[in-house]
C-alpha cells in the first residue's frame, strides 16, 4: 500500500546577481529533508551567471525563469507572488539560508490545523567568517557567528520561544491601534496557497522596511490564525546591503503610511470585522504628530496628515 503524498511546497526565489550568496541560499533549500518541494527562480540579472550555475546543478526540482529585462526588486517579488502554487509556497530572498528541517517543520504545523493561513519562524543574523565574492564560492559547512535580533511580537508578549498557533486578531489590533509591526511579513514564511489566492489582490511594492510591511499585513489581516515555530530555522546573512544604514526618517514615515493605506483601502472590511475605526484614526493622528516634530523632509506632509486625523 503506497503512502499518501506529502503536500507540495513551491519555493520561489527572486534574485539579482550576487552569485555566491544565491548559491548558498539555493543549496540550503536543496538540502532540506522534506520530500516534496520544487524551486522556482526568477532571475533579474544582467549576466548569465545564475543561469549557468543552475544548469550545472541539473536538479529537476529547479525551474529557472529569466526576466527579459530588469523589472526591479518590486517587479521580481510581485512576479514570485503571482506564481504562487503547490499546496503551500514560500517566497525566499536570496540572502536567507534554510536549516535542513525548515520546510518539514513548517508543513507539519500547517497541516495540524487547516485554519492556519501562514506558518513562520524567526531567523538568526549570521555574520560569515569569510567574505563572499562571486569568484570564490564557499565550500563545506558554513561558518560564522550567529546573533538574535529583536521581535516585536515577543516584546509584546504575543509569543515566546515555544511553538504555538496564534489568533491573528490581537496582533492586527496592536498594529492598527498602536503601530506594533508584525514579526511575520510573509517573506520566508510558509503560506497556504488556497488562502493566498482567495485574498483581494493588491499592488505590492518592495523597497524599504516600510514598504515590505504593506504586503505582509495584507497577507495577515484577512486570516484567522498564524502558526509560529519557536525554534529559529533560518539564517539571515549579514552582508553589505543589510549593513547599510537605511533612511530612518523615510522608513518611519512609510510604516505609518502603510497603516493608513491599508485602513483606508479596507475600511469596509475592518468595520464589518468590528475594528474600532476611531482608535485607528487616533493612532494615525498621534503617529503623524510625532513625525511632524522630527523636523525632517517628511514633517510638512506628516503635519497635513495629522490634521486630517485630528479628533473632531
């Protein structure tokens, strides 16, 4: 008697150059213990290096897509989500390394409760002991120093270091009422494909931490439950782009704008679900007022928006 097949997981990797980094990411997925997964790569590169690397691996689990032109990071991420498939899917940035049981543990938790929309785990920050260059591909086990970054949902007491299935409503209220941004943004998370394809489709842009949350919250706000695995099952490689100091003022402003955009776009849904729209507007007023006082290039716009949401 044959055993029932495991759910199919599609891992979608958008990439642009960074050959050595991409290779580490790809190998970490290929080494997963889970039996039924496929990898789709969307290549935005000007060179043929990624394509050549994949051809040399000759692994039937990999499907390669080369964009006809550079469609930018936003376009490449959008393309990955547009090609969601299988029973579950994961959109994986190419600077993340999966641990060998990453996929299997995520699927096991998702399969335990069909009302779970997304399963996620946190990552270690991994500082490699060698500098990555595309001319020298790392060989053997990856060596480096791991560290743990903060998690807003742990800080708020929603979760700890134990696996748990969480109702999404308290986290969504914390987001819309107090601006507590999610620890789960939809990237490197296992998403139930049926759930995702039933969502209202919205434009997704990726360029800063603020814009990343637009899509993550769009994934979370329509779900009932999210699964969280307490053990960290992936590494986020610390490299040049991750170490660069972002425009902090821009990110803070964008995070508030994302709350506003999602609240205004889905106003009827939020009202039907019993969210307190006055609390959302109160938070937007307070947040824009704080941004006004920072006296930067976004202060004038923040002041106008603060007045828009001032209590009457």
